C-alpha cells in the first residue's frame, strides 16, 4: 500500500546496497521451532511502533493465550536501498515499549514467531524481483526475527535460498499428531512487475512466486496436517479487479504477443467472471494465472487428504476482513472445496473506505436484481412497507429476496435488492460480529478501528476452528467458526 516518500528512496546508486553499519537491538525474537504444540495463533501486519499507544494491544494478544504470533509483512517501514536505515527501523520495531513489555519479545515469556515480508520491509512501495538489494534486505529480516542458521533463508546456511519463505509443522496440544501446518509465502522476492511502471511486463509468464518457491510449496502441501495456514503479504481471495483496462495489468496476454488467453481463462477457472468484484489494491488477483495455481494447489491438498481446512492469512491493506470462497471442481485440482481467508493489517493502521470484494464473508447471499451470480451480501435489518426484516422475505414476491443497501433509517432502496440463494449453498457457518468500526455495509470488513489483529483457534477434539479479528481498543471482534 502506498505510503509516500520515505528515507532511502532517493538513493538511486545501487552501490548503496551495502551491509548495515548500525548495531542491532539486543532485544530478540524466538523463531518458532518445528513440532511445538500450537492451537491458538494470532497475527497482523503493517507495524508502526511510533504510533503505538500504551500496552493494550500486546497485552490483549498475550492474554488470549496466543501460542504463536505471525508477522505478515510491512513489519516495519524501511523502504529503499539504505540497509543501515532498514536496521534502524527494525530496531525501533523490537524496542517499542509495549512490544518489550507484553509482545512476543518479552523476556521470560517469549511468544514464538514466524514471519514473511511485504514491500515496505522487503524493498520499496510495490517492489519485487526488480529490487536490487534483496539479498541485503533478507539478511536484515533474518537478523530481526532471530532466524536460526538451520533455516535456508539464513545467509550462513549451506543450502541458502533467495526469499524468506518458510514453514513449520506443529503438533496438536498434548499429542504427537500433526495439527497446524504454517506456511509462510514470500510474495515479493520472486514477483515480476505487476504494472509497467514497476518494470518490463511479461504477459502470460508473469510470476508471483519463483519457480523454486512453487516447487517448495507443492512439497509442503503434500505434508499431512489437519489445518494448513498459508500466509501471504498481500490478499489472496479477492477477485481480480476487472473495472480497469485489462492491458494495464502486466499479466495480461497482450504483453506476451496476445495469442493466448491465460488471463481471462484463469479468472473463469476459479469460477469468476466480470460480475465478481475485487479490490484495486495489491493482491494475487493482479496475476490471475498465479492466483488460480495457488488456490488450486490448496484445493488439491484437501482432496489428497493432506489437509481438512486451508486458511489463508494476509496483511497489507490497513483494514481487516473475513473471506470465504468455494472453488469449482476441476480435472487438475479435484472436487469442489471451500477456502478461507483472514486479513489483519493494522498495528496500528486503518483505512476508512468501502472496498469491493465479492468473496467477503456473507451470512446470506443474493444476486443482483434477479440476475447474475449469488455473490452480493444481504443487508440486515432492512425496512420494507413499514416492516423490519432480519432475514430474506417473500414480501410482494414469490421468491425470497433481500436488500443490498439501505438508507440511514435502514429503509430499503428500490435499486438495491436481489433474490436470495438457497441456505444449503451458503458458505458461512457460525458467525459473530460486534464491531462498530465497519465499512462496505459488512460486519466482517473492519476498517477504522485503531488497530486490529487476526486469530485462529483450533479445537481438535471437537473438529472445529474459529478464525476471526480482534480490535483491542474497542474490545470488539468478528469471527467465523467452522467444523471440519
């Protein structure tokens, strides 16, 4: 997400990609080890330590019994080639008073962490593979998170890899059985330009992940666990924004001769078309070929018996939201499966705007005035003919319908309605939200709380997982609880 000018961006001499001259903070993380017992995970992104107020955020995280904390990118804001500046920003992140007192680095009570990065800690705004200081930046990431040299991303590892992707398999509490498998993707170091102002476009060959990372991911998805959590610095489930000219996307086939149709084919391959709406911010939807591959591999992991639930967790947006998507059956990836996502981004950050997302969680779904897919969210309560409705109605109709927008008195607006989908098609199971800081007429899009973090709580005995969002300053939350 664009943040404007930051120190380091003016240094166009790439010889500036030198190791840091600054001393690292003595405050250390504990990077999670394989086979820890984990059931409760918390996570967020877009960390502005200079804006933190008191210790409420981190005490809330700690008091809910967090077994593992995931940093999802923009773990500090240190854009540019100045590696000494990056280290200073990482130091500030570790040294923040609340983080030291109650955060993951607390002496005598460290919470294990895992992490990936996004543009502002990896590179520069919107950056990727074209960033010249990736190796030096990776060293600072490894230092900040105290990553052991047994990890391939560590510069001293004999099998050194370019990129910060990594994973851990965790055990169920009081068990030797695999429970949660946490997979941290690196959607920056192998990412091709998504728009021409970032660099030369590659058309149908545009990559979000390097070929090496894709091979690694396929191996990870073949490991058996009950729950797979796949972390990405940018959102995964929001559809491709098709309101802009397709040729603006570097991944469009027009940039590789125009003889193929992979851009459009990949959108239809995940069951979407021009009536599915997504964010115009950065997301996997900017490269639909790669998005289809990622979603399909997750679908195949479930169909192969290697996972019962796949949940994506993402950052970047400065808001939080819950999502779900049903993947269509395919010859390549198998039978239809439902995938989930939690975006948590705001330590502390907010973005008080309505954002389109046809895959946002909905309690009831409807079409658009009697046509198109059932991807609109019903708005409840709504008033019609003097009656207040909290569910779909057949008032003046032979088919159940609902409002999709209301005025300030909750009254139905004539142009905003749709016919309701059948209950058996709804993807939402048990839901809750008491958030007062919402946008987009959705109680699952939390946009202007002071801060937010996501959580996943696994109850292996009862085969249930609850995924949600907490806003500590308001003491509010939203969640989606599913059985598996």
